[in-house]
């Protein structure tokens, strides 16, 4: 059996991105990181880790892969994430009845907030 242990994001500003993603996901930062790598883990122990690797790369639009974050209170979560530094991404092909909203983290990495209520 195999499972996802960690999702790795390439970032430029390791500290800023670690702050954003830890707060966005309510993850804690493991102290055994380095100057170019941070591992974030779920506080409740449920779900994959998110690892941040300081390696410069160009944000691809549209992204080849992105996170879907499930929310019971989509509107509330979107506002919270925006307050943390996320921005909303408008996409002309998004269906009018879509259950997701596209956001980008402070470095432009896109993710969706999906309404699961």
C-alpha cells in the first residue's frame, strides 16, 4: 500500500510561505527543517504533510497540479485566506455553478477552496 506522505511546493520566500501555509491549513512547523526546506504537519495528525522547498521555479499558468481545500464555510475560509495573503484568481472558463473558488498563495501558486457543505 502506498499513500501521500507530503506534498512539496517550490517557493522563493521560505519564511513567508511557511507562515502562510501553516496558518492556512492550521499546520505546525517541524523544527528539524533547514535554511532551504520546511516540513509542515497537520496539528491533528490527519492528512499529508506539506513541504516547502526553497528552489526557484516559474509559476505555471494554468498549473499542472494544485490543491483542492475542502471547506464547510467556503465564504468564511476565502476571507480568512485572503487576510493571510491569498488572492482570488478569476478564470473565464469557471462554470457559473462551480462549487470551488480559485485562489493563489502569496507567490502565485494556485489552489481551490471547494464548498463541501
